[in-house]
C-alpha cells in the first residue's frame, strides 16, 4: 500500500537533466506527505536512469516517445497519489541558491490553504519570478483573453517585486510553469488536452476547469523562480511553429462561432503575415517557414 500522500509534484524532463536536477535539489523532501514524479519524455540519452540513481526518493517514468507537455503531465497524473497535484516546469526552482532579494517562501502550504479555503477553488498558481537578473515578476495572474485577438497580459510582467502584487485574487487562467490542482477537479474536468503538444494547453485546460464549475486563483505567499523556455528556446522554429498553430487551434476549440472566423482572419491575415515579414527582414527564414508550417498544419482537414 502506498503511503499517505498530500501533494504530488509532477515535472517533465526532455533533454534537460541539469535543469531537472536543479529543481529537485530545491524540493523539501523532509515532508513525508510529498511525492515527486519526473516523467522523462523520451530524452535522447537515458536521463531517466540517471535521475533515478541520483534521487532514489523520486518516482521516475520514462516514456518511449515524446508525448508533449500535456501528454507527459497526464502520464504523471495517472501515476500520482496526491490529493493535490503540483505541476512544475523542470526549468523552475523553488528557491534560489544565492540571492540578495527579499525573502520569499517556497513553502507549499499557502497554495494548499488557498485550495482548501473554498470548494469552488479548483486550481491555484504561485507568484512566478524570473530566475535571472534582479528576478523580475513573470506572473501575478492573467488578464482575460481578447475575444478576437486572443491577446492578454501577465500581470506584473517584467516589474521589480516591491510587494505591489502580494494580494491573492482570482485569475482566468493558470500558468503552466507552476500550478496546483485538486485531484477531484481533474476527475471532473478531465486530463490536459493533448492536441496541442506544446503551448496553449494550460489555457485550454483552465477553461475546462472553469467550465466544470471551479475558480482559479493566484496566491503570492508562495514564489517559484522560472528560467523560461530552456527546452525549446525563445526564438526557435519549434516554438514558432507551435505558437502559430496552437493559437488557431485554441480559437477553434473555444471561441464561439460568431467570433471564430474574425479571429482566424486577424491571426492569419495580420499577425502571421506581420511575423513572416519580420522574420524575413531579420534574416530568419527558418522562423518564417515555421510560421507558414503552423498555419498549413492547422488548415489540414485532420486538425482537431
């Protein structure tokens, strides 16, 4: 019989051994009600075995194929025993090794307390700060997405943390880098949508959670530090392809019919064309090609 478990931390590893180990090194394993699950998404080398040898207290699952962000997390969900599931990007850490910034707690208790404060709260995100420079804020909640442009804003993004975002509040979407969800919510709302592979799945899942009758909250009493896009890179063809494809897919899955085609026209006729021109002028034909490929893949009859 598996020991009593309150929180399952789930993270995905894909050719990111150093980052994954750096995250694990900041997890408080002295908490006996905590389990840690690492899903290795078919890394080129056998990183799963290396993680298992270095951290015998960690549950390591090696997938024979890369299942993407949602698929990997869903694999972790099926193996988890916790009442609360805490999804962390492997390029995050719960504390900085050396820092002169004001003290921040990596204690998970405030997140649990927020979830337990109301039956309607189904998911919660901590404050997320970048793990570089002066550690500016990355996330203190989201604003709603515009119905046509599909644009929104991460509250506090790029700002120095001077306590201006230290009040908990509801947020329309969870941040995929760090989010804690009640198990019962997943049982009701469903697993993460795997059709995206990378990017936008947490926004779609947030809508699924809200449609199931739950609220999502931002809880700043816990802070997570994020290195940001270590796996794919900020200016990579892979990222460009999936961002282009998936924002169209998100519209298809979630926008009402009355707004859907206006959004398509904006995203393809304005945003994508502008991006293609920009990448061409920047002598990045790989990114221009990735943008075109993302559109073409979405427009295929098999897109879902």
